C-alpha cells in the first residue's frame, strides 16, 4: 500500500511539473509576442502575473524577468530596467544581453 501511494504521488508530481512547464512555455510565447508587437505594458503585466503566480525558478523565471526588463527599457523606465537586469545578473551573469544592457544604462545615467 505504501509503495502504491509513493508511486501515485510521484506520478502526480511529475504530471504537475509537466503542466507547469507547459504553462510557462505558453506564457513565454504570449509575453514575447506582446513585446514583439510593441505592447510593452501588456508584456510587463503578463510577466508580472507569471513571476508572482507560477512556481518557476532558474532560467524559466529569469526569462520573464528579462522580458520585463527589456519592456521597461523600451518604455524608457531605465531605473526599473536596471534593477531587473541586476537581479538577473545575480542569478546568471551571462544571461542573454544582460551585461551589455547594464553597461548601456550605466553610460546613459
């Protein structure tokens, strides 16, 4: 009985993880599409929803923070963008163009 319960729990957790990854992928495509068509505020709003409501971590979470930073940069919200890029750099110093964006923002001041 105990082995059955462990197998059931393990299977359900595995399915839950797949569901989370599928939702994250869908949200990412949607967020990126909004950004690509210039809907920066909507892109930020959706990124926030995912960041605060989905149990993401690592590069999955960083991807949404990065889009949010890029959207803020496009909206000329330099302070917010800089804070977001710094938070990304703490987790992954080599993530996309984070270092280049920080250098750009430092040069602009």
